[in-house]
C-alpha cells in the first residue's frame, strides 16, 4: 500500500478524530484566555512545580494510571523492536554510539543513553498502538518514558522516583499541549514530538535533581528543539518523532544540569515557543491546578492496533462474536451505521497488505468477527489474505447515518438462519469512559511480546511493571526486557 | 549586564536590521509567488540538484567565496573554543560521547562526530562574529561546516568534494530561508537553526553519496528537527542553535543513508515545513536558478565583533584614525548622524562589562578611535574600563538624522585645535558592497586565534584553509586546529 494511504489512517483517523469529538475538554476553562502579552512566569511556575513535586503528593489514582501507562508503553516498545524501522535506525546509529549504557527492549544491542532513548522511543510508536491523551492527541509515554528509562539504567532510580518523574513529564507535555491545541496541531505539527520534548526534559531533569533555574533553562532548551510534522505520517519519520523528542529532552536536561543557560520565559515570551508555534495560547492550561488536576488520568490505551475511528465497530463485532459464539459461516450480512469519518478514512474495500487493513472498516470488522481480536496480528498480510476473512469482509455494509457520533456505532448482524443480532456502542473499549482493564492490558502486552521474548520473560517484565512503585532500581525493567544475547 | 540587554544587540541589532535594510533582495522575483497549493516537487527538485551538482560546475567566484567562508568560520570556531559556553557543553556531553572520531577546534577533547558537530557549531557562534547571509540573516557556515568537517574527519574527503558540499549546503539553507523570510524570522524562529538543519543534511548527505530519494528523505528528516527561537538570544541557547542544527542535519543524513524514510514533500506539502513554520512560502527561491545563481556569493563577514548596526560608525572612526594618525587626546568631540536603530539598540552610555560594550555606540566609536579595531578584545571588560576609552566615549554625540539609512553614518570629528574631520559611510566594510579583503580576514583570524593556538599553528591552519580546493584530506584542517595535548 502507498505511503499516502497509511497517512490517512494513522494521521487523520488515529489522531485528528480524537480532539473535541472523542476527547472532550473536561478541564478547559470557560472564561476567555488572558491575552498572551499578560503572561508572566509561565515557564518558571511550571518549572517550580516540577522541581518541588513529591511522589507522596500524587493521588493513588494517578500512580495507578501512570503504572498502566508504563506497562502499556513497555509492551509496544517490545512489540516494535524488530520492525524494519528499528533495524535501520540501529544499524545507522551503531557506529556513533557512546558507551553501552542502556539497552533496547526486545534486542541485544546497547547504546549510550541518548541513542537508547531515541531507539526505544521509535520502537514504541511504530505500530501507533501506544497511549493517547485524547484531549491533545499526544502519545505521552513515548518521549518521557524513553528518556528516563535510559537515564535510570545509567543512574539507578527507585520506582517511586521514576513514577513521580513519569507523571511530571506527562503533566508537562500534556499541559503545554493543551495550551496550544488544536491550532498547533492543525497547522501541521506532530504534537507528540513538539510537546513531548518538554515532557522528556522535565522528567529527566527531575531525576537529575535540577534546581528551579536549571529546570527553567532545561525547558528553554527543550523549546528550542521541537520535533515532527504531520506530513511525515505514514513513513518511518512518524515514529522518529517521539524518539527524537526523548533524546532532545534528555539533551536539554543534561546541558542545563551543567549550567548551560537559556531564556527565562521560553514558553510565554513574545518570541518564545507558544507564540512561535501556535496561534492559540492558553497559559491557564499550564499553570492552573498544578498538583490538583492530572492530565495523566485522561490517558487511554488502544485495544485495537488501528485508528480510533474503527474502534466502536470492532468492539461491537467482538462482543457479538464472543457472546453468541459466532462462526464466520453463520454470518450472512453485517450492517453498520457509522459516522462519516469512518468511510472517509477507512473505506478501503479490498486491502492487499496488512497495513492496508488498518484503513479498511470491512477488514477490521471481518477479522474481529473471525478472530475475536484486532491486534497487530489481525492487521498482518496473513490476516488480510485469509480467505475466510476476505469472504466475510464482502458482507460488511457500512452506511453513514446522521446522529451517529464518531465514538458510536450501531451494528446489526444477519445470520444465515435469518436471525438478527444487534449491538450499539456509545463509547468503545479503550476510551476514557470505558478504559481497558488491567487484564486486557496484559493480553495486549502478551500479544505484542509474542515472537519477540519468551513467554516467561514477558510475564516477568509485566510483573516488574506492575510493581513499579516498589522497585529499588527501575533499571531492572529494561534489563529484564532486552533479548538474551 | 543583563541577559535582556545582550539579546537586544545580538538579536535585534545584529539580525533584524539586516534583512530588507542592509541585505537587499537582489534575487527576489518580481512576479507574485505561486499559491502554495500549486507547489509540487519542491523537495525533490532541490534534492536532485544537490545529488547531481559537481565541483566542476561551480563558478570560480563561488569556490573562492566558499573558501573565504570556511576560513572565517574556522577562525570564529577557534576563537570561541574556550568560552564558558563550550566548557559547560563539553563537560555535560563527555560522559555520553561515542568513539573519539572528531576533534574540536582549539581544544584537546575528541568526540563522536555528532557531538563534535554540535560543539564546533556552538563554538563558532558564541561571539556572534561568524558569517551572515544578510538577505535572511542566516549564519550559513555554522550548521553546514560543523557537520561536514566532523564527517570528513571520520571518512576522508578531498578539498574539492568538501567545497562542493559546503556550497550545496549553504545554497540549500539560504534558499529555504529565502522562501520563508521574513515572516518565519519575524514570528520568532532563529532562522540559522531552522534552515540550517537542511544545509547540514544536504551537505552531509552529499558527502555520503545519497541517492535522490535518500536525499529527499534526509531533507524530510531535517524538516522534522528545526532548532531555535529568538527568545533565547542573549543566552548560551543562541549558540546552541547552529550546533544542534549541525547535529540534526547529520543525524538526518546518516539515517536516510541506511534507508530510514520520510515523506516525499516535506518542504511543500500542506502540512509540511514551509506551511507549518511560516505564513510566507515562495518556492521559486528554492527551485529557480539552481546552478546559475548562488546565495554563497551574498555571504558576508563581520570585521567588528558586534551588531551590524554599529559597523558604519566604527568603520568611519577607524578610517579617520588611521588616515589622520589621530591620538585620543587630540579629539574634542565626535558628532554622528545615525539611523534611529542605532540609539534604539546600542544607546548604552556607560557600559561596565565587555559584553555591554556591544550595546554602546559610545564605547564602540571611542575604542575604535583609540585602538583602531573593534574585535573581541575591544569588547572585553578591559576595554570598556580603559580610562582613555571611557574619557573619549563621553565625547561621542550621536544624533538620529532623517535621511541616514541603517547602512550609513555621517561622522564629524572636532579636534582640540579646532580642526574638523569628516567621513560619510554609505556601506560599511564587511557589507556585500565592500567585502572584507583576504588580508582583513586573516587579521581577524589571527586575532581570534591569539591566546588559543600558538601563532605558527594558527598560520598553518589559515594556510590549509586557503588551499582547501587542493587538499587531499580535509581532516588535515581540524587536526591542525586542535590544541596540542
């Protein structure tokens, strides 16, 4: 399939859909935003909070969600670790890498921490299957976790400190993203890479123990290194972006820690970041409610390895299949009432390659009915060529229907014996309203690790992730997650 | 002096001034620009030219100017090599550096080529004394030369190939800069770091022998990594920008060479670089006249280590001093007719520290009359506290005068014996109209290297620079330019 087709799904479907339609704006203030010219000390206020926030202050729900975020991220990083994208990057960078300070999930090579942060960050975004902050369509974990896990392997860090830094990094990037979304994203920036640099810098700087002024400068150096344009979606360049954001944030923190200076107001100044990269600046999103509202709680995980636009239909298909023990040969027809974006973005009727399947509502529903899942394996070449799936996809009839929101679907399955089964989805599994269960996250992880790590090793990595807050040395996670040489 | 003050000069004075006022627009097309939506194959056209251009095709004047650019760049990189900015960066990055593949001018440390490119790039911009493409206020050499010299030390490159790559890199960044200037700069981007990434990627990719498609992707990966905001001017973050641009471009080329992909139209696509970072897109600046008009010929070198706004007055002062053998005690009063920007940007009457002197037209004229120069030494703490200079600066009387352009000055020196001397400057030395002579470039180089390298060593480095087109291995330049351990 062509590059442009893939862009249509991963980009527009997986992302543009999310904002106001799926993500809501629970925390957006209602009053008009102050004029940018009145902004003062935005960077410093954020830096001060990051420097002073303690693990003890984090609500239990925030710790728990951050742990789930981490487990999901480790799973996708393992899953992508042998994709061609990563093979190419590893072979390109190996000749320039520094000391073997940090490992790569699912692989045997070791790199200096800046290259390791890049490579794990790339790996975790290859399938576009990582976590999503729907309010901004930022994938929060990639830039932050990649940076601090690499750092933690070099300088041992406790699980509590790591979780604290992870939460602070996610807050930093998502709040900065909120301040400029959607204008910043609409104009062309890949917000995961542009806001992600701040998250990586804040989190890494937190672990390094930066002073407030050093943190201000780390954020300034981060502001100087935004990464990623939406035009690159559908190419390797897309997963490049969270990886490079991780490295850039780490680079910023490392320099600031030694006394490298920047400006005091790189976020809010007239020729600072928000004014340069966006026509919208709402600084309240950055500075209000620090320590009381947490963007981490809005993080979501994809149960299905494709754009969010198809998730309601896949969810309905799997529910009916499982409840009714449906066999493909029983099914005569599948009628779907869908939002217009479903056909606009995923209207491919006869996909020939696995990646094309991600742009076909016909394939997605058929494979979900046949296999009861929609992970990476269900979007493989094998899956889209399976004669049973191919036969069934021709029986899928999606119809754009007024009144059906993007988060919804209305499915009627007509059986060969004349019976009909009906399912309406209001919010698909994986949404903020119906989050994936811990058990579902484990199944996703296991599925991603299958073929990369032995099952027992994958279970051990999961177990370490779940017990993150009690680990003495978070480096144990990556040491457990590399391939055995 | 404060950070904000320094920003006022280095940023606004040294840069904003330059565009339409000083730089002219000799090559700007007169017809209205085509609508961005009509743009096609901009990235590919540029990539194809870079891949196919040969040293033999370069006009002699272009080779010569590129050689002068290189010599000037090596001089400023040596000059900045022991500034605190570089000390901090070296100590921060040393623990993560890869193999000792490449050296740093004026220092003994060795780094992997990506870190070496960063550090030499930082060093060369610390004094804001490097080359300037006045049409865009890009400092072209920093990102490009830093990247390819580091590469050349690892993979031996002939002087001809190096010069070819240097010219192609400068063309790439300046043409892309032309396409978006001034809007892109006005909104807040440090154009040296944003356009510079492309120059570094193109030049490094040329030396690596990328195919056309690989070069398209290298430019795409470069587009994903713009560096630098104007808000950082006055801090170490300013010289960070050309350094990081060098690394990012090199990083892009190294990945593309191994098959890492990007989009085909990262410059011109709807959500590509020019549309995302600028409200102006004139693609003719990128694709027209490739191989026939050269932006390299518009490159200029600063004879004085301060913002361009003061150059006409300094030039006049040195001319009168040298021609009339003036002694400070002879001078009763110095009247200056100046453009409004001179007082707006450099109106500091009593500077206390060296850097403050760069923002004082009073100091600049006085020290030029006393010492006959305005290099880094004339903007030192020593110089601004020299009682003779201090006494003379109080006799300098600048008056904003209608009809005096920013490139001009009108100076009248009244002597103690009642005589008056007059000098009017239309274009200061160092402008495109009155370029620095080779001998003046050598004096500047010698002055910068003084105190860093022994005089004989500095002469040898200069000699290698002048004979660049005959060198068998350009690595000889950096090997000759490092400090002896």
